[in-house]
């Protein structure tokens, strides 16, 4: 979704939110098949949360904790979601408000976005742009922080997300593969065999065994 808030244009996706404070002017446009979660809150609700930093920055990385709440909303039926909206909305806002203060540099914001949405189409070029650095700088920073390359680190992150869904949901393995950024189930299987010496099916079966 393309969005403009008080003259500051941007593009939001599953790893980045836009905070529109009361009184701000904003406009947005998106493709017809796009899906977005919009929370329309009364000013009195926002007063109790840590929203000053979000209002100043407008564009806020979605943390893993917030992303898991959004995933819960996605997997919940419309009827159940409507019934639980009053409880879910404050949790979403609180998780974003408490985490926003920790992402002070572009690199920290990039890491937060990768953790929140590892399944997105994260090319090295897109990562470098999000972190406001060159490709060589991106590789250097990942080497310094994680002793590996950006794509290798991302693959591990995707496998961790896939394992959480294999253990905690009944989603088909093929769907989990696509959601976590792999081209198909075979690609996820190869990655897991290489990194953790197991397959998605074997991992799911092992996690469900008692004891």
C-alpha cells in the first residue's frame, strides 16, 4: 500500500506499519486484491500508550510479537475476529508502542522488518535500500553482527518461522513453504535438510510426539 501522512510518502507492507496520529492528513492507494489491517482508535485510547515516537517517525517496523498477533488475526475467522477485536486491538497497539523505541538505526529497523516478515521477497538490493546503505556495506554489517551473509541469515530466519508453524499450526507444508519465502515445499525441505538435518514432515511429527 502506498500512503502519504502529512506530506511524508511511503510504502507499507507486512513488515512496516504507518502511524496516523489524530488530526493528521493522509491518503492511500492499494491494489484491489491487497489485504491490510487498519486500527481506527479514539484519541483517548492512544493517550495511554507509548505513541509519541511512532507519531514522530510515522513509519514503524512491525516487531515479531506484533506480527504474531497479526497472524493470529489472519487465521481467525471473521466472526471470531469481530468478537475479539476489542481485546486484540489494545494488544497490537501496545506491542508496537513498546518496541518502537528500540529501533533507532536503519540497520536495527531492517532487522526488525526481516524478523517480522521473513517470507517477503527480500533481495539484497531491497535490504540495502531499507537499511539506507550500499550492498557492500550491507554484507559488511551482516558479517560484523552475525558472521554470515544477508541471505544465509534470512534463510535461517525463514526456517525458524517455518518450524514454529509446523509445530503450532495444521497448515499444509506447501503453504508454510510459500508463507516463509520458499519457492515450494521442495525448497523448504532442502533448506531444512541442509541447516538442521531434518525434513518439514519429520520435524512436525517429532514435535507432536508425546514426551
